[in-house]
C-alpha cells in the first residue's frame, strides 16, 4: 500500500526523530496530539500506535497538542526506545516505540 504521508504538504517542517505518523493539525482541544494516520511499517506502527490514538506523553513529557509533540520528540534519540502514552477510547495505553531518522 502507498504511504499516506508521502507528498504531504502544508504541515510544519520537523527535522527531529520520527514515529511515522500524521497528526491532526486542526485539533486544538489541548487533550493531546491526535494521530490521523500511521505509516505502514514505520516506528509507530511497529510499536502499536493506531489511527485515532491521542498521544498524551512521550518519554515522560506531557503532550497537549502538535507543538507539545514536536517539543517532546526533540528530546528523544533516534534508534532508542521511548515510552509513548496514548489515550485509546477511555483507556491510557503505554507503548514502546523506537523513533527513526527523518
């Protein structure tokens, strides 16, 4: 299947480690970073992140939206496992994900 993130434009450039996800940049609820889609075979996919998950914490740092996601990701190392906490339905799920190079 084609990568849904290929050729995506209109999103802020991010040069830090990646999870292989596309976030909902229009969500401003402050409840976390909403995962719009997960790149097949990417770090998030391998770690168990699913479309519709809401990322609320990365590596112990709270994530309240896209900006918080980027800040938290700047603090993690490429190739080193990090805990990602997501809200899935009404439960918090802790996943282990290994970020990749941009």
